C-alpha cells in the first residue's frame, strides 16, 4: 500500500507527486493509522524545515490531521496518535511564528539602519548645497537628495528618526532656497558686469566715430549688440543709471529719423538670457 509513496518519498525533487500519492492513500484509507502517520510525518518534515513554503506544508498537515481525527475508529491508540500529532503541529507552528518574528525584527532593524544611513547622507549634502557655486552643482545635489530620499521607508521610521528627518528636511529646504538666491544674485552680478561693459563699449564706439552711426544700419547694429541686448528687469539701479547716461548721450546726438529708429529698436530687440 505504501510502497509507491515510500519510493517517491526518497526522491526529494518529487514532492508534488508524494503529496498527491499520500493524499490519495489517506482518502482511500481514512482510518488507517499507518497511512496517516506516513503522510502526516512527511508533511511535517517539510513544515519543520526553513523553506519558503513551509506554512503551506503546515496547513496541509493540519488538514490531514483533522481528516484522520474525523474518520479514525477512536480508541486509546488512535487518540494517542492524534494527541501526539497535535503536539507536533503546535511545536512546528510555534517555530514558524518565532522565525517569522525574527525575520520581521531583522527587516525592521535593517530598515532603521538604512534610514539612519540615508539621513546621515542627506545631512552631509547640506555642505555640498552650501558650497555650490553653479546651478549645475546645485541641480546634481538636488538629484542626489531625491534618490536618497526615495530609498527611505518613511512609514517605518521611529518617532526619533521621524523628528530628525523632518528637521533635516526643513533645514535643507531653507538652505536650498538660500543657495538658489545666492546663485541668482551671482548670475545677475555677472549679467550686470557684462551689461556695463556693453554700454561702455557703445558709448566709446559712438563717441570715437559718431559720423559712422549716422547710418541707420550701423546704429541699429551697435544698439542691438550693446544698448538693448540686456533685460532691464535684471539690471541693478547703478547699471540702469549708467545705461541712462550712455543712452541719453547717444540719443540726444541723433537726428529725428534715427531717434525714431532707435526707439523702435529698443522695443524689438531680443535680450540676452545670461
């Protein structure tokens, strides 16, 4: 009766076949203690191992025990078999629960450890942001912050880590805004320096050869390259004052046609972005 079962049981790769044979044997011999113990012990053997599907074997063993208990002809021996089997299952279940608990605790510790590491990395990036001298450096740092932040499992943070993270996020946000303003000021400073140099060039070139710029073509070229090449909304007051000085000196020395042309040019000219 058990010959086929035992033959397949020796083949570790034939687990599915052994389960089919064992279940079939028990269904046909529901009160046979020998069949029950052979199939039940096989299921418990796998349920007692550290395999990913051990809980499936445990549940099948539990079903098998209930099936045997319902169909066995109860006597002292059968009750003893059922009692021993129940104790065996309880022991296995306790081990499953304990191992699952250890697994969860280990995962939680790893999550907290990784979170601490990520928060430390974010903290170190404060200095990188603070010392950024170009928009490219800041953008690269912001991209790194995004990657690190995405790795943090926020819902698993402890209260203490959550407070540290929130405080760090606030500091980073303020620092990023401050750095962006600093870079914008630096960018505008360079922009104004270039504008002043352009205005000076316009004034020098016009003053040294004003007759040349009686030509509308030459005047338009000069104005487009220098006077009207910069966005006034980005210019400092001092730069605007110098621009007014240069523009007035040039404008006042033009005839009416060139004054009109220069005015139109100031409206139409495309500004440098910088």
